[in-house]
């Protein structure tokens, strides 16, 4: 069983950090304003809006120190990563989670932040949030149901999402803890101390900007590592901005995913609203959930 961090109360502090890629402070202002309107105090980390060091939001040492400070600050009840990109795996092994284990808090993000979510669930059995980050609040995004699903999750409302069916879905019902995230990151973590355990769990995957053959290769690696054969269920989210080679791969992304799991009998849901897109519901990594894939609809609930 996993441990849920305490749900947030009015006046609680949310820390904002950039553990990976650079993000300008002006692109985070709407997020800060919205969190304050939700009733939270916002603590801005040193890496937010800091001058970029090459691709990153500060050096590895600066990003490590900033995230560590948020982990150790008992007044911070949630840490929202402003963006992903790349770089979290460069600091994950140096982070000290001792204080965090004693006083769990919500760690929030997706994409490259999958490294943190997977590491925390694998090693400490503490629930975290795969959810919209700072840019999702911009252009009135703070009004949509997907950003508001983050608010609901932080306040302790149980997850219950109902979506339309998809022609590739495999009907059935699954019960298990939820795990997953960005496919590239899940593959990257195989063989490390942050590797996801998938047996008996409901796995969700998503990705962006990859070539079809690379998605095929990553799925084969998951399969060869035994990550796909004993699932309770599979949720396939958005695979946006996919690319093809000059000589066409010959399958779209959902078809090639289906080919990798067609021999198994667990329920599968395609086109779930999670990923690098506006329709990105908050999901609790580590939470016990039920996935029901029916003829006319799909329901995921705690």
C-alpha cells in the first residue's frame, strides 16, 4: 500500500521549481497567480526564471540544491515542477529523501518529471501527481477541467474520469495501483533504482515528438524487460507530434502499440486524456484505482 501525502488546506505552501529545462519567470506568472487564487501560498525556487545554463535551468548543482531545499522544508506541502524537458535524471541519485519520507508532500509534474514520480513510488511507496505544469495555466488554461483536476487532486477529491471508447480498446475491468508516465522516461529508467514496477498494476503511457520506429523500439524494450506481460490494465494516452522517416514506418502509433500487447488479455484503453496536450488529467501515481473499459465508455476511478 502506498502513502498519500496530506491533502492541501487553505494557506498551505506550494513550492515551484525547475529541476530540468529552463523556464522564463513570465511564463509562470499565471500559474503563480492561480495557485494564490486557489488559496495557497507560493514559494518560488531559485531555479525558476534563472538564467539558463545551456539547456538547463541552472547547473546540476543548483537544480539539485533547489529541489533538495523544497524537499526538506516542512512548510512546503507540495512541489510543482514548472516544466519538464530533460535533466531530472542528472540529479535524482544525489537527492536525499530522508526528510521527505518522514514528512511526505505532493510532487507534481509529467514528461521528464516521470523520473521523480517513478523513483518516489518505487522506493518509498508515496503517492505523487502526474499532472499539468505551469505552462498549462496560460491562455486561460487555468479555467479548463484538466488544470482544475490538479486542484481537485490536491484537495483530496477522488479521481473519477469517464471518456469515450476507442476502436482498439480491449474490454474488461482492472484493479491495481496506477503507475507510468512518459514512455521515453520509463524506458530510460529500466535497470536503474528508479525503474517502474508494473506487475499487477495499471500502467499508463504517453509521449511527444518521437519517430514511430523509436516508439516501436521503446515498447519492445518494455516488453523484453517484462514490463507489459503481467499488467492489470493498460492506459494509452496522447502520442502527439509523431514523426515518420523518409521510408514510412507503415503503422500509426496506436496500431503499433496494439501489436505489442495483442497477445495479452488485460483491458486496454486508448486515447485517454493524459500527455503533452491540453487534455491532460491529473493522475495519482501509486493510488489504487479501478479501470473499467466498456462497450460505450471507459471509467477510471479511485
